[in-house]
C-alpha cells in the first residue's frame, strides 16, 4: 500500500531490495556496443566512491592502524584470476597483464596497505571526529579508552559490531546516490537506482541466497508456512520451522556461522517480521469479528481501514499534553492518540497492541514485563532491588563455553591460537593460591586478555550461554533459590521449582536471608552489548508485608531494633573498604589500568579459598575440640575474604571518573553518574555505612563470589516516630 515508484528507505530490520535491472541492463547494453568495459581492479577515486566507512571514535593517524580497510595487491590480482579461470562471464574480457599493471596503482607494495584514494577519505573522517567521553558509559561497563596506536590495533581486532545499521557514508558531505553513481563515471555514465519492490523474504531460499558466502552450497533455509519447500524433494523430509531454524543457526559448530556479523541478526529479524505479520493478521481477524456488521467486515473494507491507519502512522498528528499538535512520524505508541481515529481503526490498533505483547522485541512487551513485576509485588511484598553484571573482559566461563571443531579451517589455519582453549574442559576454572598470601596471589589457567576479547568478539553465543549460567546457577545458589534452566515455565510441568505455597526458597536461604522469589529483566549495555540483569528479590523479613505502623510496634516492643536493621542493611550493601588506606595508596595504579585491567588474573571467578573449601572434608574442623584451631581458621577466612572484597570493590564498584586536570584534580563524571534531576524523599531511609564517597554499594555475596560489578538498593525504612530520634530521651 502506498507503494512508491522510486527507492525507499530502510531502518531497523534486514531488507533486500533489487536494483533497477531494466534500466541498468539497457545502459550496460549500450556500453557494450560502444566497447566500454570496466577495468579491474578499481583504484583511486572510483574505489573511494564505492567504499563506505564509518568510524565512531578517533585517534591521531587513525588510518595507519585500520587493518580492516587494507588490501594486498597480489591477493586482489589472484582473486580476479580465480574468477576469470572459473568462467565467470564478467571477468572474461580482462587481460591479466592489464590487471597486474593497474593493481600497481592500488598501493606502493604488496604489504597490507590502505588503497590510494581511501587515505583521503579517512583523513576527512579524522578531522570530523571530536575526541570526547562516550555518552553511553556506565560505571558497570565502561568503554575501553584508546590511548595509543597499539591499543587501537588490538581493539579493532577484538571488537564485534553492535550496530548493524550503516549510519552514513564515508563521503557524508556529498549526496549519497550521486556519489555512488560517480564511482562509474571513470569509464561511463551509469545511473544506479534501487527499486521499490522488495525481495520476498518469506521464502525458504531467501537466507541461502543472500548469505551465499556463509552457506556456499545455497542450502539450509527454513520451511515457511504456505510456501514451496526449498530443495527438499522428499515428501517425508522433516519440516524445519523458522523458530527452530533461528535457534539452530547460532549453535552451528562451524565457525563461519558464528563469525558472520549479519547472518544471525538477519535470521532473527526474519523471525521477528514473521511474528509481527502473523500478529497483525490475527489482530485484523479479531477486528472483523468484533465489527458485527457483515457489510463492513469484508476484506476490501478492512484493507481500507488498515491503509488509513498506516497513513495516520506516517502523516497523522496527536495532541500533546501541553495542547499542541505533534506529528506521529512512525511512532506506533502514539497511534491510539491520533487525531481523527475512528472506532474500527482504534479496535484494529488495540488488537495489534494486544498481539504484540506476545512478541519479544516489541515496545508492548515491556508493558507486559512491568505488569508482571507489579503483580509480583502484590504477591510477594516489598522487594530488594539488585543488578548483576557478569564481565565479558575477564570471564573464564565464557571461554569455557566456546565451541569449535579443532579441524575447522577457521581454527586450524586462521586462528590456531584458539585451539588450546576450545576443548570441553578448557580452560580450568579452579583457582589456586599461596596460603601464606591470604588469597592475594591467585592463579588460574586462562588465555591472555587480548585473546579472551578476541574469542568473545568472534563468538557472542558463548557470552550469552555464560550469562545464563551466571543467573540460573550462581545467582540462584547465592540467594538460596530453587531455579532450573526452564524457569519459570517449569511451573507448567509436573516438577516445578516453586512449592505449593508459591515459594522458590531453599531451606537454608542465601546470603540475603531466605528469599521466596526473584523477578527481573535482561538488558544489553549500549556501549559494548554486555548482558546484565536487573531484578527484584523477595526476602522474608519484617518489611516484606508489614507497613510502617506495624514495624513501629515491633520496634517499640523490642522484637526488632534499629541496630539490627542497620547491621542487616550493611551486610547486604557493602560500601566499606576493609582497608581504605590501602586503596588510597593503590588508587593511582588502579586508575592507570582502568577499565580493562588486562593483566588481572583474579577478577570474574570464584576465589581460591572457595575451591579449596570444596575439596576439603566437611568435618575437618569437627575433628578437634580446640577453640584456638577454630579461631585461627576463622581469622584466616576473614583475612582472605577482606582481601577479596578489597580487590573487587576497588576495581569493579569504585566509580572511576577520568582525570581532566592533573594540577587541580578535576574529573569528568561518566554520563550515567551525572545528576538526573530526580530528587527522591529519603525520610526514614537507612543509610549505608561508607568510608569512601566514590564507592558504589555492592551485593556482598555477588562481589565476593563472582568479582563482578553489582548494585543493590534496599527500600527499607523506619517509621518517623519520636522513638527513632537519637535525642528523644533528652
């Protein structure tokens, strides 16, 4: 509907648009008659107009360190010869002597070099870039700072793209289509235009056709409902649904599947579009049934209604709270407020919203999550809010979950350094320590920092799998909750984790006490795509269901004291350095290594004394009745625990803001640390103990066990009665 005859714009999803082949073929036919042939390889300005480059951060002489835009002259020549020898029709007219001669114009040598013509483009990019602090930085996942050319080269090798959408062309000062057309002006005038008709994505052949380099045999597409099966001649061949195909592709063991930056997002995009289309179809059918009037419920009438809704989405307006009119401009959340919306149009939009609540990735599902969180508070009472952020920089578990075949050419030839670490039992996650060093000299078998970052950037699935283990295993055990990989869907099975009273608590509870339930949502950090969990945990305590009046009665009757609340509060929220003087002495060294801490071998793994306790007999202290032995064992454990917390808090939970002026000590706060102008009432709040204003309170158990960044906020308050004031008795 409203299909234009010219090119269209795409954003957010994966699309494939064919070129205007009729026009192009006619032009090429005329060129062929005139014996105007394309000379290869492309060089100079022609190459610069054909290549798009986007750079999101700058460094002096950036163009000298971008291996991703380099070429090798002899490789280019060999590729052209390979296609020519294979009989490719577009290469048959080429004379290899002319190709070799023109290849000399690409670069000055056969070494990897940025082609002539692109250097100017990169220089222009550098002049446009302003070095500034990234606005998406958070203290939990700060972006790595590039301080040298060597750091830039390493970072380019170990970074995966998080934005698949091309934001702009390298020649941003020019009109885009004119720029692309001018690429061919060297040999002829050619008008290139994309058509307005999209390729049919909902065909089994679409994925193999578009990603033919990853799927070189052009097989492996899904079976789509109502479509002819692609390359499956047997009638009894098992059907491969799009949902199963989407889940299967990332778990293929072949490296080219995992390393393709576009394949997995494109498959997910296709699945998402399918869900949306089916949801829209079902919402339309619901509108038909709800209409009641058979004369107004035919497909033609319904199509007209849908077209008008679409027009409102693009061109319509809505009333703002201040009484002014505002363009909807494609914002589906404003459709219900559109001016001139009829009852049937409103019914269609409402039904579409309803169907969208069942599709992951939509705006409407966020409302569903909010409703679930609110209903859990009605059921389980007052929660404690926590955030855990498993680190991708130091996690040995993520490397452990990386899976490849050892004989894969991508491993055997391209990345042989991966081979020692892709086995089922590699690397070992157990840490060992020098007992005399009280846990400060921990060692663990791990690849070096650059190799870890490279492996996780190549294989994002290992980060996702490790994150799931962190949540379903470590968080569950840490807070004393029964949780399985199928939670919460296991409640529909015969063996749910929840008991008959609606609680998932284990008998002994966890580090925050005995907790009934946990509910949260996973979020991806904008800067690096790091997964982290925001969740509410419902701990069995007086504040869970009691109001402040009832808590005041408990305090008056001494069933509970303010001092005990403070102790519990400080136990949950650790904002105190065991040795604040040591931190001040080490602060400059820590900040110099922030945020990577590349040479640190302690972070993001269970401490050595935990592994040691697992291997010791349970009754090793029960074999003696000496209190001195017990005291010394307790003192040693406390020393190790203090050393562990000191290290974790100083590296993970201390807010390090870059130093702006060495002389004055002025620092630039991270964007996430700047005031949000949202003052909140603190009457009756229990303030956490702290010995450093830059230290963010961390969940004690999570910090000690995982060595990752964590955040915790306790909404516990005491009633503002006379008895709560310190000078009441005077």
